[in-house]
């Protein structure tokens, strides 16, 4: 507890260095409250004039909380709040620029707050001061949906050792604000011996996945990718996916598209070989797969009956790593018997509405994540659910949340770029799980670099391709 309080306090002081600002630690009487008492002591040691308000609504204390109270120096006189009436009076006298430290409840909470605690949370949320939560916003359930109920609306959260699952779902964005996490000095073996189905892909994880190139490698040793994409009016999807595939490092690329795409592809992506379909405006067949090492299909292909038959043929004949995106997923959703045709380890990259069409609606995002993991295991596939903190569910039941990306990437064509990058990685011999995790991370990293130049409203999908170039030029 003292280590946790020390790490939190160091982080807090680095973000809020002004010791003259009013600081109030709102502590419960459990272990999270014990963290708060220790933080109040450490802030005092750092010359901050921090007040400690102990919210003792139930007279039940953890032993660690009581011990922390004995460590308080004589200069700190805690204010005891026994109900919401006393809390309201206390809060009313605080300046508008007060920095609150939320240490009411931690991850041990297993039900929504109600009664006096819920009323206290609403009082705190109504105060104009800034709120920082220790480990998790009070009232927020870490591993299940928090229906209704009162939850602290934190401006910042510092979480211990690892993020909480609740941080990755949009329904909780109003409560988590900007969150960070840091180690509190647990044993180095802790991650290895702790069972969990949930992981967080960081830059270090991504770099461990990357393959290096030998001096005597050549284009033939880096795979021959096949992109099946485009239709009349949607050849841009084929261009974006193809350019991203090449930027990802595929040694060779063939793009199969309707004949209307001939001039477009040969001009916009001269590095790619062009495979013309029999039809002029939409796809009706697939090329012989024997020459390819991976295939990505779906961006801009439409849903014509002939395209549907071509996709079914692909599912029946595919013997190489396969990625399905966009209209390939929409066609799969209306031809549900095709699920039995999916080759093992097929990668699917739906956005939330495509996921809903494929697998059905869910009551909340926790339930959707459970359904995602269940479907990945049932069909032995990799399901990449796109969005903030894109979640990659693997056939072994694990789920990897992504650490990169930003709201500027919510733009037309960004998904086509992701299709290209993952297909390019598959072609080079990455396993489907590796390609999905590394591709998603690199996609978000490119977006994070690009947005520094474009701003959040001006980023377009082509920028992602160019910043992929920068990303891959920095790696072996």
C-alpha cells in the first residue's frame, strides 16, 4: 500500500506541480481509502497543503486503513464525514479550483453504489473542481458493466500495475477521463503466474513480434500477397489496401479487381500487379491461389450475387492465410452457412455494426467482448473488433486490447488500410494472431504520428499509409 501510494503521489506531483493549489483527498474506509490516507501523508511530506476527508458512512474499516491512519503526522487533522449532509457542507466551502483525490472505492467493489454513497458521488460530480481517481473511479465496476448507478466522473485516473478492463469500453468514457497506469513494484514473475484472458499490446510487445530481414533476402522471400478489392466507384478501397500492403513489407502484391480498375491500379499503385476480373464493374471470380502466400478480401467489393458466389468459392478453396473485411463480412452475415467454410485462423476485421450483423446485438460492451471471444473460439478464427482500443480475440480465448490510435482515425478508408497492412504481414509469414496484433498496433501508431501533422479533423486514410512508411523505416 505504501509503494502504491508513493508511485501515485510521484505521478500526481509530476502532473500537478503547484503546491499552493487546494487538494482534498476523499477517502473511504477500505483499502482504497487506505491508499488515500497514505497519499495525503506523502503530499504533506512534499509540502502540499492537502486536506484529508474520511467518509465514514458505515463504520466498517479495513485493518490496513486503520494502520495508515496511525501513520498520519500531527499536522494533518482528518475531517470525518458521517453522512451526505456533512459532506455537502464540507464541499460547499471548498474553492472551485480544488483538486480532489478520489479514494473512496477500488476494484473490490462488486455492485453499483446506492444510498448515501451514491448521493456523495453525485455531490462530488457536481463540484467544479478537478477529479483524479486512485486505481479506478469510485463506483465503476472493473470487470462487468455498471448499469445505472453513480460513478465518479474522473478527469484523470492512475491505475496500479495494469489497466482495468472497464477502461477499454465506450460506455465508461465519461468516468475514466485520461487514464494511465504504472508498476507498484510487484514481483517480476507476477504477470507470468497470474491467469488472465486479457492483455494490452504495448510498443514493447509489438517490437518483440517484428521479424528482421537478412542481408540476402529478396522480394521472393517476403511473400506474395493477394488483395481482392474494389468495384465500380469504389476502386479507392483497392488502392488504399494495396498501398498499405506494400508499405507493410510484402515482397510481391497482386490486386484482383474488376476491369474498371485497370487504369486506376496501374497508375495509383504501379508496384502492384493487376489481375483483371471477367466483369467490368464488380467481382465475379477469384484467381488461382497457388502462387500466393496470403489473401485479403472485402474492401469495396459490393454484394452482388456473382460477388457472393466468388467469395463462397474462395472460402471453399482457400489454403493460405485469409483475411475478411467490409463487404466480405456483410456477405458472410447474410449467408450464415458459410461460417462452416471458414478456414481455421481466418482473420475477420469488423467494425461494431458489422460485428452486430455477424453475431447479433448485446446488452453492453462487456457482453459484446465476451461474445467476441466466444465466437473466436467457436469458429477457430481471429476477430479484430475495430474501434478505440481495438480488441483482437484469438482462438485460444485470449483478447488483446490495443494501446495506439486516436479519434482522428475515424475516417473513410482507414479500415481498408488496416486490411492491407495485416495482409502484408500474413504474406511475410507472421501467424494470424501476430499479424493481427502487430498490424493493429502499427495502424494506430501511424495514426498517432500522422495526427501530429494533420490535426484531429483533417487526417485521411492516405495519411496512414504514408506514416506506415515512417513506422516501418524505423524498424528492422
